[in-house]
């Protein structure tokens, strides 16, 4: 048989096979679901599918009680508890609980993204991912949580969220034993133990443990602040930061500490506060030995040793080591007092000042003077007040030795020395801002007209011992 004859024979054979396939498809009977119109090749698959619409969930997990309509779905779920992942990717080593999930994952390595969004052009490896993405353009959040009323675009997102209310925490960290409701939260947590921060910002070099955190950070450089506060007009790059900010206006503090009664606007702030009671200070400064409860506090502290003051005020030119210090300072120029007391309406420049003030209303941590009954919101204020009942004046000026009952009075006094030239009395050697031409004699010894000008050295607040 010649090569031409072979080609013709092969072409006829291929056409014959395609015709057979078409004929078989025509002969195949389809089974259609009355509820949603989906077609199936056999009656068994249809019946299995109809269980979804019936709401019957006959298969229950003996570990957490979660119910399923299908036995195979239960088996898949049980891998969460066992941790078994028998299917491994040859390219990256990532393992999966089912063969289907492995195949799903392998498309990422192929680089093929066959499903494209016709609205923004974004491409996806799977049709399901495209369908989920399309909902973001519609803005519709059709799935609502019965417990808290929060709305979601996807049923999967709702189910994940509902785990929070169920209290079930099926994912455990093998390093410290901490439990999580969601696998994604466990993965985020585990980075703490590894210390890895593989995602780096091209603009400032800052590193992150997760790609999502990097993307969130990059919004700062873009300058885009899509979320705006209705109350004061302040803009934010992230929605959750806007929500945290809005609590300032409402004054709502639903999270309360069991040990001291102090309340907080977020659960995270409460947890941060509770470390104070634990006494644990894991983060220590290698320069001065000072210890901190949080790594962020240590990082802020380390800047003070560097001597670098990278943040400068546009109004007066004053430099600051920390950005937060600059922001607090700028309120002096703007006159803005963004933190208000929801009980009496009094406004404050700093949230810490507002929180201290709130104790007057809540009666938490109020320090009372036993002699006169006057109340104070800090122990330091009470101690300073107690000097008013005694003759003790423990704060002394280094330049003129004048003594004061409180450091603020000493600081106010020292401004005299910094504003004016000082003169030393030739009789008693005490310093004064009065020169020999003045009609007033030396207020230390009562006499002397021979004054010598002296320099003002660096002032400090000293306490007599």
C-alpha cells in the first residue's frame, strides 16, 4: 500500500470513528433534573444529584458532627481531621487529600488560563474561579449568615464564615497547639514559627509572610484610598481599617477584659491588652534590655536608639522618630481633636487621653486621695497630688535650686532660664534673671548689686533625694 493510500485509509478511519461517537451520543439517553434543569447520563447520577435539592444529609462526621448528602463528600471532609494527604504534586511537592484536587492544582503549573473575564480581562485556570470572580462585578451578595446577618457573594465564603459561630476549630498548629476554624488562618499563623517572609515590596523593600499582605501594603504606595469615612471624610486603603476607624466615632467598645474591666473596640486589641496581665514580655531590646509584650512595640522602641528622626512637621519643622508621634504633634497645628467621649462629648487629641478620661465615667481604676477625697485617673497623678498636703518639694531646679512639688511646675519655671539671660549674685553666688541695673535686689540674699552674666546649660528635671 502506497503512502497516499495509507493517508486516505487513515482519514476514512478517523471520519468513521467521529461518526460512531456522534451516533452514540444521539443514542444516549439524558436524565434531566426537574429542579434546576441539569442533565445527567444515567439515572443513578440524577438521583444522587437530587439529594442536594431534598436537603437530606444522611452522612454525619463522628468527629465534629457536620452532615453531608453524599458519602464521598463525608470521606473528603474526614481528611481534615486525619490530616491525610495521599496525592502529591511532582513539581512542587504540595500534597492533597483527593486526586481531583491534585489535578485542579496542576493546572497552575501548566500556566494555561483558558477562562477569561469579558469585563476586566482577568484570566483563570478553572471555570469555577471565573464564575466566582464574575460575582464581584455584579456587587450582589446573595448569601446571608443567619447568626450575624453578614452577607457574602459566594456560598463557600458563607460556609467558611459560619465555622466561626459553630465554635468548631478543626485545624491545629503542630508547633504550639493553637486551634483555628479555617485552614487559611492556620497557614497564616504557622508563618510565625518559620519566620519566613518571602514576599518583598519592590518600592520600599519591606517583606511579608503572605502575598495578600504584600498586595495590601502596596496600596499605600499607589495612593489609592477607596474607603471613606462618612463621619469625618478620612480615606483608607483597606475596608477593615475604615471599620476600625469608625469605632472612634461610635465610641462602641464591646470587648471587655475579665481581669480589670477595661473595654476595647476590637477583639485583637483586647488580646493585645491581656498580655499585660500575663506579665510575659518576650521581646527584649539588645541595647538597653527593656522588654516588651509585642514585637511592634520593640520595633518602635529601637528607633529611639538609632537617633534617626525621619518624620518632619511641615508646619514648624520639628522632627520625630516615629510617624505616630508626628501625627499626634500635627493635631496641635490643625486644632483637630478627633477622639471624643461618648458620655459627655469632651474631645481629645490622643485616644489614650480619651480612654483615661472615660475612667471618670466608668469608675474603673479611679485613684482617690484619702485626705481630701479628690479623684484621679492615674496613680502618678495621685502621688503628685499628695505633695499638696505636705511641705515636701522634691523637684529641684539645677540652675537656681528652687524647689517644686510637681515636675510640671519645675518645667514651667525652667522656661524662665531658657528665655532670659541669667546673672549670678557676687554675694551669695545664686543665679537669677535680674541684673545689677534692676531696682530689685537679689531675691536669694536680699542684697547685692554686682551681678555677673552666666551661661544657661542644658536643663533637666531632677528630684531631690
